[in-house]
C-alpha cells in the first residue's frame, strides 16, 4: 500500500489503524459529551476550553492560559472577566511576581455539572469492571500515551504562525 508520498507502508498499518480509528471516534464522542456537560454552564467554546485547561493543569497565569487557547491577550482578559462574573474562576496575585495574576477554578462549575456527570461515571465504572486488571492497565497506558501525544501535538500547532496553518479560502 502506498501513502500520499508514494512510499510503501508496513503491512501492519491495517492492524494498527483499528485502535487509532477507535481512539479518534472516542475523542469525537467525548468532545460531544463534554459539550453537553458544559452546555448548562452557559459559556462559549473558548470559555469551555479555558475551564478544561484549568481543570486538567491546575492554576495558571492568564498568559499561560492564553498560550493554550487561540485568543489575543485582550480576549483572554474578557473571557476571564466573564468566567469570574459567573464565579467559575478566581484571580489571585502571583506569589512570586506581583505583576502577574493566577487563575484557578472555583467549585461552582463542578457543583453545577455533578448531577449530569454522575450517571456517566457510574456507567463508565461498570464498563471498566468488565475488563481484567491487565486489560485495565493496558487501557490506562494507552490513554496516558494518547493524552501526552495530544498535548504535544496541540502545543506544536499552537506554535505555528497563521501563515503555516491551512486556509479555508479556495486557491
């Protein structure tokens, strides 16, 4: 089998494609589920992304958050203002540099989402229980590896200039 560059791919690519395809499909499904969980928070997609980064990575400066989401400095400030007004985040002075502000999640988003998430968590634990300890270990290793790959590639894409990204404008 030849790829787009005309190079031969190893014959194992077919067997390797199934987990990759399944993971991509799972990512789409989980993105949709997360959007439904967060829908009740009445926030836009960038605000959802900001909350997700604060949840996964913990407190960070506004500059660090801005580096993770595709918004200008002014837009990150406006986003933070809206999330703070909803009592979803709080700003505190950086202990090491008084010129900087650190953002952290408040408990309110989790409190609002808990009743929506609980049934899914129960069903997920039931599913996990159908796998052996070894299968669970393998799934955990795969999931951690995929998370790390996703973060690394997202970081690389964030570092690209607008000119290096695909343009939706027909040529």
